[in-house]
């Protein structure tokens, strides 16, 4: 390949405005015509005056409303399936009978159990097809989802690990698990890119500086954990630059008077060529939703949007074994892996999932690197091909 090639070392996959999550993007496109169905069912309580109904509707839900993410969600008196957005919620029975509160039901009748099992089933179907080559290039045509080893042989044997929603949504340092995550990364000689929700950073700066000092990197995931796809371009740009200012401040303070590589590269003002993305200039849209306005802003400031090809929908599946196993099944040469940041009392199960995932990668002789490290290897492939 020529040194002046316009081909990116990363296999790209989204622009446009993808839906809320990976599974949403697939089911929204394939299940948009799902009918609404209702049926009667026996009342779970002899004192309940009405029978619950099962209904299907192509509505979108919020991850923050999930019982898995730590908050209760009320679905009225029906069992509601939302197949086109991969949402399922089973509510308590009709009426005000507290004796049938969700916590008092058998495990297999609880909303969290069925929500988790539903998402496991859906994600297993997604992973049954080779979505790296069949789905990602179609659904996400302008986003880095993996680095193609066929074009860039030096990425073989490497996985880029990214950790979303860092560092900790709680302001309490006692809830942060940054030190524990750094410890397990060190245990497996792994490096990662931490995508920061920068409104979470205050009070957790020391842990992030330590991460940068240990060779990890931080990247822009916007100030808040919400979709910005409906924001006006100028509003998103202000939020984007505010978040990047926090990232740059962390890089500079972690590296001292002589900024580290990612800090120096992030200060560049020129747009990178199609064949390279400077270290540190990565962006991931919250909830995976990148609008045309957002895309215009990040392109103007020289950033590249990145998602993944190795993921287990962990915000919705509170099962460490399933998450680790699913991610290991998806991990290939040049993969970009995503797992959400664990903290005490919120997605804490992801810590064990991360450990199991890293252990499995080590057993398969994969090297776990940051995005910028993977990019550097890809660029070396370009240089070798040009010689």
C-alpha cells in the first residue's frame, strides 16, 4: 500500500444517526413493522381485580431506567415487549397489592431476570452471524469498528480495549473502582482507552492521572451520559469542546511539563488524513448515536468516531460470565472491544467480566492495547507496505 494511500488503517463502520445501541440498530431496521399484540393471562394475585396483558410495541426505552442500572422502572400493569429496541420489562400485577412486589416474586418471574434473559437471547442471535463483515459496514459505514488485519498485518494478535462511561458517576471516591481496574489491567499487561463522561471526572482526577501515567489513554465521550443526536450543532460543539478540555487538562497534568504523546497529538489543530488518526483524538458518541451535526463537528476538529466489533451489551446483562464469554467469542485480530466502567453499586459485575475477558485473551495469546497503540501498529503496516 502506498504511503499516500487514502485508505484508512481502520476498518470503518458509522456516520449518520445510528439508534440507541447495537441491538437497537439491527432490530429497529428489521422489526419496524412488528404488530401490537395483546392477550389475557391469569391474574397472579387472587386479590387483583384485573388480568395483566402482554403487549408488543416498537418504542424506545432508556438504559438508565433499567433495574440492572440501579433504578426501578414501572411498566403499568402489563408485560411489555419492545422488540425493535431490544427492551423488555415485566411489571408487577395490576392494582396496589404490595405482596406481589417484584422482589417477592420467584427469580424466574422478576423483571430483571426476564430483561437479562431477553437481552442474552437477542445478543446470542446477533453474534450467531458474522456481523463484523455483514452488518457493521452497512449500519456504521463511517466509524472505526475494528482494524482490518488483511490490510494491516501488524494488528494481528492485538485487541484494542475501550472502557466507556469512566471514571465514576458517583461523586464519592469510595464508589470509584478506577484503582481496581488499573490493577487488573496491570495484572494482564493490558492497556486501554478510557472514554470519559467528563461531568463524572470531578473528584476522580488522581485515578485518571495515574491511568495516563501507566500508559493508558483518555478520550472524549461527551460531558453527560445521554444522547446528543438531537442537539443543535453549536450546542453539541460547545459540549464536545468542554469535554475535550477536561481530557486535555488530565493529559497535561499527568505528563508534567513535557506532555506525553497523546497530549501533544491532541493539541494539533489540523485535520488528520484519511490514513491516520492522531493519538488521543478519538470520540465515541454516547449511546452510539452520531447525528450529521455531530459528525460535522468531530470532522472539523480532526477526531475519528469509534465504536466496536466486540461487545456484550453489558449495561443490560448483569452476568459476568456471559459478558466475558460473549466478548471472547467475538474477539478477533484487530478487534475493538467495549465494556462499561464498573463502580461500586453500579455495573459492578463488569469488574469480574473484565478480569475474565483479559484472562481469556491472555490464554489465546492476544495482546490488549489502547486505540492509539493499535493505530500505531496499523500505520507501521502502511509504512512497510510502501517500502
